């Protein structure tokens, strides 16, 4: 039998032998090895990479990868109450239709001509977020809320010329780890305590810690623990009286029913857009936003791209481009503000599609239905002996702390019991908040039906009964 | 082999819908999507829900979002997509340093499967063994490709990985009590701007080495730059010129002897897969952009991944968690003694991991090397052809080959005709192409950077070159034609004068209305 010829890899067209030979000839070399002449022998990797052999056919590759993915049990196959910064919201079909378009999915850094659509879509995203936040400046998305908060804090430091940030201690522990790393060693972080009953920021503690070294106070609303902080105005006033800024992290999906932070004195607002039409994707669907007033002293401190609208040589035509490019590291390397690179643009385009679909009424109804469903869940859970929900007495939006302290059962044990009944219980708070031992953070959104919640309640009754 | 066709530029015109801004589609009362109705029993139990809000927290006036019906929203965004040329449509050679290779479509089926899209990052480990397996195995692949000992996939892009490298360098010296003393990071002008900028975020003073006539930084300059203040070196190789620094081992040695660590920016490693590794050049840290070398699509600029690798000595500094295997199952390991904490929330951008995993599996060890070979072949073919263009040149390393890309110059073209790089890039849009200038500062005058990767066929490459040739001809015959371009793109010459003026810039539609349309 004739020896089988090795097929040309479908992803590498010019490895077809005749083409390869022709190109080598044009270059004037005998083989590809000659093109690597600059790499000294001592640096050449002598061995063969110890990697699994190629799966050449697409059909076999699909079977292989899907075989691995089949080992996962997704939230779609279960009832999940996990939130804590990555949220299960419904993703409209049009969001996926738009973000899987080749034109958007495989574009990158084209000029505002051939990539006019990328510029306009991201400008529209900025604009839609601007309405939601009631602010005139929003960035092209950064990586996620962690980065958005970190950068907001560094911006506050540069704007005030001060080096200490106060942070509410009910912040997401995951986010705090990123902020601490991003600020070290330039900005010092000091934590501000909360009232154990209400969860709200301890204003006395805030007043005692704020000083002429404080660049700002950062808090989240709704907080990581789900409750709403109604003292925003007082907190912002305390910051401003001390020459510091008010920096607020917010879940944008709450803003159909809750006032945006700009209404209670926030100078810089940040948060995450995963919930706005982006799938959870094991934490891969995040994008961070940062927003401020349209004042030069704020705008010039953004590290991100800011796409602006302008005109063209043709009357009535919109053009788009980079606003104040020379503040970025692309423009002036280390002299720029922090750095800019590849962040989460496609999540921004998707969030723009989401907000366009929702409109003002959609967001209002969405916010209301989330509040109703989560209140129902809290009420029903509280009726279970040994369960307190919510733990904090303040009003909540979509997440809340469920305390199993009286039931004297660990969240780990409870969640294992629930898992056997195909329910993903809330995030265990015990490892992160010592005072919240045997407490879990539950998340209820518009996707949870009454029956989902009732099932949870029945399972917990069984578990704790 | 089919008959060779005479390459020519297309009679192209990009879609031009004259599409309004979404707010202009606002029609009172239209709805794009409805929310699931709350069950009657829930409403009876809790009432309207929003009354629970304290009065001062209630949003009485809804956000002024547009009201648009569903099909119109779809149409609007599809039209915008047609105003955009992704690598799937463009012959995307012109975005040098960015490795605009083919992103296999079958990967999109994997990332869109609910088995990956509907996973929550805090799920019980037993329910995400498949996801953890992907992460763990990709980590082992990347170890093999780099020679490093452990990877974190958490950073959300190349610049983010540089930040993580700088953070580890800082933590390492801090542990030794030398963080205050070692306050300088050395980089080179042809390394990515973020090698300087992201390190500066960590408070470092940046020392930038410039190129010699070969386009490379001098060993002697490095020797002068290092001292007891040196924290580390962050460097690309081959640099953005596509020239490989053959003395890189001396660089890492000098920095190590001065007590610093060496971080290898391998955002783009496409020309050297299986050819040379971070390990052999004695680097302590490196990173690969999964959205460049490893095929994850660029998504208009993310989400993405800068996979960060380190030697055994630095493993305990990685961000948490990393994925480990105990012989039976995969698990998340938060137990790293000196961890810098986190750089991105949760585990990073899982869809990018999944695509990179599938890409490596679809190529295998031989295929990876072949991808590198052909990327280098394509690049040197283009180098030969661009050098033949009147007015174009390839500064530095005369007579030598390049690795995966070349930074070229239109200096002569500009001198001869007044046509600049920028003019050429805009004219390229008329043929359905993209050409990028280069990162600032423009050390190479009138620069442009081409990186063909392994993905484009010779015929496509020839078509692209024909576009360049045509513009050169125009520049010498009728420079105004080039300078007033584009003509066949979505829009015409953009007026940038408002974009740097605080009184006129408009970053949102509402700001535009206030500043330019005098909304009351």
C-alpha cells in the first residue's frame, strides 16, 4: 500500500508542500530552519514538546472536548442560588446573536473607518451606561469589577494627591484581594467597620478614620452581602468635608429601581456588566465599568480607552475616535495613567445590546421582579426553624445572607445535602467573614420561579428537620 | 496546485448603512424584551417589592434608555457589525504584534455550550471537574511549551499578566526585605508599552533601553542600567521589530547577578513555539496571550487571557486559586504561601482557556511547530515583497531574516510624496484591509507593523501586498488621492479636533447632546 501522505493542516494553508516550496524559493532560502538563523544553538529547544498527539479531525476534536465538558453539571441542569459577583440573569438571544458575529468576535484594533461599527457599538454602550448611572463619562470596559474598583481607587489617589483609601469591610473578599494587590505599595488600604445588626457602614468608625491623608471612601451598593446602603449621602458628605472622594461600586441591574450613586454624591462609580447579557462562563463573562462626571480632572485620570463621537468630512455623518488618547499608556508608555490593553470590549458591546432591549421599562420591571422574588425567598426561608433570612435588618436587592447559626449546621454540610437534590446552595461566607460562621449568601433573580424557591425551602426543611 | 491567479485589489465597498445612534431609534412605548411575570402567589406574599426600599433610595425617574422593538435592536447591531471588519473577513495581516490568526469556529460551539457558559465560578468542585480538567491540562501544556513550572490563567490580558509579573517581582523582593531598595524595572523601547506602564503601577521607576543599529538593546547599556536598585527586567523577544535578540541569555544573567528577576513578555510567541523557550533563556516568569498565539478570538479587545508562568521558586507567589490534582480529582488550591492575592475575579476568562486547550489539541506537538514555521515563512515572504515597494523599508538587521513580524517604515514614501503611514492605513480601508501604524513612540519613522501568522493563504497575502503596491503607486502619482482616503469605507475622513478638547469631547450621547445640540 502506498504510504499515506500527511494532510495539510486546515488551519495552516501554506504548509501545503508546493506552496511552501515556492515561498521558500521566493525568499531565497533552502528551508525554514535558515529563517531562524538569529536564534543561537544554545537557546534552541532540542527536544520534542511532550504534548498529546494532534486530534486532526474536527469531528474527533468535538467529541473529545465535549466529553470533558460533559463532566460539568451546569446551573441550567440544576437550581442555583450562587451569586456573589457572578450572577445568573437571563441572557436574551439577541445578545448572543450579536456577540457571536464574526465581525465583532474576530475584530481587534482596526481604525475608526473599517472598524466604525466597533467604535459606535462601544460608544453606544458608554452612552447607555451613562443614562443608567446618570453620568456623562463611562469607559470602554476594563477586565471586571475588581479592576474597575482598583482603578477607581487609584484615580481617587491621583486626583486628591493622597495615599490612603478607606474601604467598607462588607466588600467582596475576592475583589478585596485584587484591590490590595493593585494598590500595593502605592496606596494604603484601611477597612471601615459595619453595624452588626443592619450591615450598614459604621459612620462613627468612618469619621474616626478619615483624615487629611484620605483619598476617598469606597463602598458597594447593594453591598456584597446584598443589603442596600441608604446612608450614601451622609458618607459622601463626610468624604467631601475631608477633601476626599466618594467612590461607589454598584450592580447596574439594580438601577431600574434604585437611585444611581451619582444622586447621593458619588464622584467615581464602578461595577460589573456580566449581569447585563453576558453568560457566567465560570467567571469568564465579566467586564468592569468606571464612570464620572464630565470634568477634565476626572477624565484625564482614566487609563481606559474612551470613545467619543465627532463629525466627518461629510455633513451629517457620525465619526468616532479616541478621546484624550495621550493620557493612555498606548500614547506615552509609563507616563500614561496606569495601563491599557485588551480588556473586555465584547462584554461591553453585549451589555449595550442588553440595555437597548431592556429599555427603561424593562429595567424597572426587572428590578421590581428581582426584589419581589428575593423577598419571597427570604420570607419562606425564615419560616424554617433555625434559619434566619436575611441576617441583616436592612432592605435587600437580589442577594441576602442566610444564617444557619441556630440550626447549628455548617454551610458545607447543608450545601452537600442540597447538591444531592440538585440544588446549588448559596456561597459559604464562613471562610471569609469570621462573624458570619454558618452563613451563606443566596442570590435570587428573575430566572428563579416560585417553584424553584419552594423546592429550596422544602429541601432545607428536610435537611434541618 | 491550481493555476496561479494574477493578484489584484478588489472592487470593494464596505457596508454603509448610515446607521443612527441607538438613542435616535427611541420610540415611545416600544419594547425589546419582556420580563417573566412574577407569580400571583409571590405578589400576594410580598406585595410590590420596591416598597421595601427606603424613600431616598427609590429611583422615581427611570433611566433615559431608548425604547426600541426587538427586531429593530437586532437590525441596528447587525448593521453595526457590518461596519466592522474582523479577521474572519479581513486579510488581517496589518495588525502587527497582535497575531490575528484564525480562531476555529468549532471552539465557539464549546464556549457556547451550557456546559461551559452556564457554569458559576463558585460551584462545588465535584460539579466542575470538566472545567478544572481543562484548566489543569492547559497549564501542563503551557509548562511544556515554555519550560516554566507552573501557570496561573487568571490575568485578563497581556497587560494584566505584566501587572501580575511586576506584582510577583515586588512580593519576591519584599519577602527578602529589599522591596524599598529595589525600585527599578528595566525594559526596552521595542517591548510593549505595558511592560513599562503596568510595572509603573506597582510604583516602579522605569528604565528603558533603546535599540542599536541592529534594532537591539545593547548588553553594555544593560550593564550600566543594573544596580542594587534593580528589581527586574521585563522584555519581549523577538521584540516588536521581529528581530530575535541572540544575546538574551547575557541579559538574564546580568539581571540575575544584580539580584533582579527576569520576566519574558511572550504575548506573541507565535514564531517560536517549540523552537525556543523561556526556560532555555533563563527567565523566571513569562506569559502567553491566549487570544494571540493560542487562537482565542480578540473580541474587539477582550475578554482575553494572559497566561502567566513561573519557575518553581516563584510558584508560591502566583495569584490564587490554582488548579491541582490529587490523583483522583481536580481541586482549587488557595494554599500558596506568598500569593500576591488576585488580579482578576474568580478564575479568569474560562472561554479563552477552553479555546486554547482545543487549539493545542487540534495541532499537537508537530502542528504547533508547523504553525510557528509557517508564520515565520509567511513573514519573511512579506518582508521580501515589502522591501521591493518603492518608499518602504525595513529598518535594522539588514540582510537578516525576521521571526514572526517586521516593523517597517514609510519614511522614504513620506519624504518623496508627503503621504504618511496614517494616510496609507486609511486608504487600505478602501480595499477591505486594515493596516496598523505601531505603538508609540514612533522610534521607527512612519512605522507600520505586519504580522501574517500561519493562517492566511499565499494568495491572500499576495492580495494584501497588491493593496500596498497600489497605494504606493497612487502616492507617487496622485498623493491627494491617498491623503483624502477613505472613500469606500463606512465613513469619510473623521474630524478629530473635538476629541482632545474638554469643551467639545463627547464620551456619551447625553454629553454630545449637551455640548453640541444644546439640550436644555
